[in-house]
C-alpha cells in the first residue's frame, strides 16, 4: 500500500542572530508532529531553514565588518547547529541565498509582473527595520514620548519614500475570503482566524510593496536591477522553490509534495502566511496550503525575551545543563494550544523530578528490576489474569486513539498527557497488584510473571508513543527492555529478555539549585 504524503514546514529563521528558546520551540513542535506522522506510516517531508536577505542583514553585516554573505553563512550554521542539538528530524534545511531559490523567485516576480499583478509605483509610509514592515499613517502608534512606533513590535519607525513595485493584493480579496470561509480549518487556532478576518481582510486589503531600492542585499529584479525583491515575496516562496516549483517547469517532486499539509509558524507572522502567501499562490494558479497554525509564544515571566531586558535563554545552554529530552519535554508539555507559555527554571526542574524521573524513570527501573530479580530477565505472558487487569489493559489499548485524536487537533501537550496517564496507571497497577507479595508465594509465580508482562507491554507501548516527543528516551527504554516491536496495541505473545536498568533522568537536588 502506497504511503500518504505529509508536508510540514516551519517558518524560516531570520539570520540576524542566535535563536533563543522561543524560536527553538517552533522547530521542536514541528519535529514532534513530523515524527508522529512518520509513526503513523506517512511519507513525511519536513522542511525548515533560514531567511537571509533584507536591510537589517545588510546593516548588521556592515556593523560586524563582514560581507552580508559571510554574515548569513555564520548565522545559518549556528541556527542549524541548534536545530541539530534539539534532535530534530528535518528532511531539508533551506536557505534563501541558494542560487536555485533566487532564480525561481526572479521567475515568480516576472510572471506576476507580466500577468499585471505587479506594477511599478512609489511607496510613502512608515518603515520598521527590525520587522522589515511598512505601515500606513493609520496603522502606526504614537508612544509616550510622542514618537511613531511599530504596531507589532513597539520599536521606532522611520518615514520612507521610494520607488517600488507593488503586488495587487486587493485583486484577490474576494477569492481569499471565499477560501477561508469554505475551509474552516485553514487558519488555526480560531482566534487567529478571527483576528485576520476582522483586523485585516474586512477593512480591505491594501496593495503590497514587493521591492526595495534603498539597499542591495536581496534578490535583484532581473528586468529592473536597481530593485531587489522585498523580503516577504522572497521568504514565503521558499515553501515551493525548494521542492521543485518553477513558473513554467515544475518537477514531479513539486506535483507530489504540494500543497503543504501544515505551515507551522509563530502567531506574529500569521498575517503574512494567511493573507499575502495565499494571494501570491492565487496569482501563480498554485493550490493553497491545507492549514496554517499560528502557535503561541514561549515567554519569560516578565514578558517577551529581549537582550535589552537581559532575559534571553538559549536552548543549547539548557540542553548542556538538563539534557535534550528534558528540554523538549518542557517545550512540548508546558505550552498551551492557543495562549502563551511561560518558561521558568523552577517549573523545568519540577517537571524533570516529577514527571520524568519519578513517574517515567522510576516505573521503567522498578519494572525491569523486578523482571530481572524474579525471572532472571526473561518474561513472557502466562495469562493468569485478575479482574483488575481489564481496566489496565483497556488503558493500554485505548492510548492510540487518545493520542491520535489530540495530535490531529495539534494539541501536542494533551497528547503527552495521555501517555503519562498510562504511565501513572502503570505505577498504580504495581501498587494494586503488589508483586513483592506475590513473589513470596510459589503458587502465584505465573500470576507474578503475568503482572510483570503487563507492565512491560505498557512501558513498550508508552515508549513507542513517546518517540515523537522524547526520541532519545524512547530509544533508551526500548533498548533496556530489549524489545523493539512498534505495535500500538497490547501484544498477547511478546517475549522479553531484559537488559540492565539505567536511570532515564536523574533527579535534581533543589536545595543545591
């Protein structure tokens, strides 16, 4: 049977600096979804990468005394290093300075121009360099000092006027409205959809500036080289340029992979992905994405991370201290579906000690130790059941549906909670069956082995479902129980030859902390 394809992308990270934990959360979230889809048997294509053009890059490179290309080469390598540290399983790491991407973006621009969807005009308005965004007089905000600031990031904007090419966004307004209405799951969560409709679409779409002349670090408009393609047309096109799209000569790879199943992005750039990007695709007569999910932010207790506040935390520092899977667990389990999540060291340590060391680690170590002690490590199902077993086995067998349901709705935290429901039930099953008492009665030996077998099956199934979230831990568990069967259900006739138990997570001494 042919596998069903699943294409997931993250936003491409801007190469202005090292990604903090708020940026890193996105790649870990995407990785969990991609890994789960692979577990289900999908042919997954997972794309991430870097956005490397723009005025901000040109300025930062000048400050650093290097060329823009040297600057982005270093930053892209650092971003990729962090993604690899987090054990993410992307299939392709793309860069917008790649010659193939640049050539196809030029073709896209020319196609839209020839079609009449791009025209030459003049831009006058407020420009936010950090966000690379233009704003009208009615959109900018006046701060306490009387200065005009960006409505998105709150930083000061400057008045700019320059010749520019514009994309006829207004031409596609009705078509976009109809698509959103006929595809209710296109924008998730619903609050983001309502925001886009009420704040941007209903007031009327303004034509969009898609070129600049005031800097050079970008893709040249090949028929008017004093212009460079503006960031959003350049950056958003990465989702198709890197899978074989070209305006007149797309590949079989593109035909197979597109449309994307899920664009996973931060809530701050959802406007670009659910308004600009669909209209660009309509202009190209290319199918629209199936879904765009604007995830919340991971912030500090005093708000968004910023260097000026001195509250920036980096994932590689946390990994060095606590380990990859502990950090992944925190990112994935502590982030709500639609509202911002808060990072604190205290809660991270609490989760390591409570969930990971006590509930998960202790269960695995206790069960393997009992299997080794009572049966010299070889455990099979003697099928001596008790009435209390039925509920426990149902908890094992229902896990697949419970986790799948949560993952289908992108409720990743809730999916992990379902796995830990089984782990908690396993610890309770030990308390209820009292193996240490059964071991004292030779006539109860087969019952004891059945109990240990049930626990090992619960651990195996849990480990299989933990793989998307805690891949290293999942692998370690399956190695320790020396059983790599990936069945999602309880198996009646499995055989276990147990290894030596080793701690999955070490408890952290909070008094020393």
